[in-house]
C-alpha cells in the first residue's frame, strides 16, 4: 500500500453493489493503492466483498469504460499505466473544459460563493508561506471543486470531475513539481489572479488564466525527464 495523502473525494452514495465496488476500486486506483499494471483479481475481490463475481465484473467494466482499467487479450483486468503524454493530454482537455466552465459560472456565483473562494485562497496562501505542499494541493482541489459546483451544465460538471479523477493519479509527479520546480509559487499567484477576475466578472481574462493555470506542471520542458522518472516510480508494483 502507498502512504501518500491524496485529496479526499466524496463519491455519490452507491445505488447497487456494483457501484459500491466501483467506488472502492476507483478510490484505491486514484490513491495508488492499486498500482499501475497491477492485475485486478475478480475472484479475490468477490471473496473480499462477499458477493458473486457479477457485480465485481460490472464494476471493473465501468472502470475500463472510464479509462482507469484496461482489459487484455486474456480478458484480465489491469490497472492502466500512467504516462507523461497522457498527463499532458489530460491537462489540455481540462484547460478547454475549464474555459467553457468559466464562461458559464462567472455570472452564477453569489457573493456568498465568492466569499468561500476567498476563504480557500487565503488558507492556500498560509500553506504556501509555510511550504505545506500537500495541504496546499488539497485546497487547490477544493477551490476548483467549489467553482465547478456552480456550473449550471451537469454534463460539463461530470466531464470535469472525470478529468480531475484521472489527473489525481499523478499526485506523485505533482508533489515533485510543487516541491522542486517552483510550481506552488506560480499556482498561488494564479489563484489570486483568478479570484480577481471572478470578482471583476472578466470572462476573457478568467478563461486565459485558467488555461495557463492548468499548464503549471508542464511548463518547464527541461524537467520533463525528471517528471517522467517519478511517473515510472508510480507505475511500479
């Protein structure tokens, strides 16, 4: 098991046993407890959850449909490997989705919601100043979740949350970036600028800031090899 402290996500209450198993497996993958290239043994899971293999299989297929698991030619389920190229694609997609989300959300935020964003930003500043990287990252997630919760398009929200879940598999590389590459300082400054754009209801600036903000981790090409090495460490079972 990996002892990294990731952001905690609250999945919706499961309606079926397959959803319950799916939620548990997905959280284990996102927290790197089920590691990349590790086989998911349906027989063992059915015993662990005390169910037949049918709901386990359904849960695995749900994860495969979302891209967290791959099914090989022998119909074995294997946790999908993480790569720098995939991280780059996820960041690109999140930038585009966030741009659309900001167009929709900027006129949908009440003064109370903006105050909550201010409070989160103020706490982030405290953790930035004390170099508390993991707490800073958790609040970073909270900031964006708060914004997304006010997006009036539920399908866009679902796409954003799915992209976020994939990005969270790269926590090791992101921790490295925040600790070693000066990304936390850039992120902090951008969050303050994003908050100012929200208050000013400046859609154009907010969209531009959000795309730049998503690229913080990938900005320094000279560190690509180092980030790739840390991704390789995440892929080790």
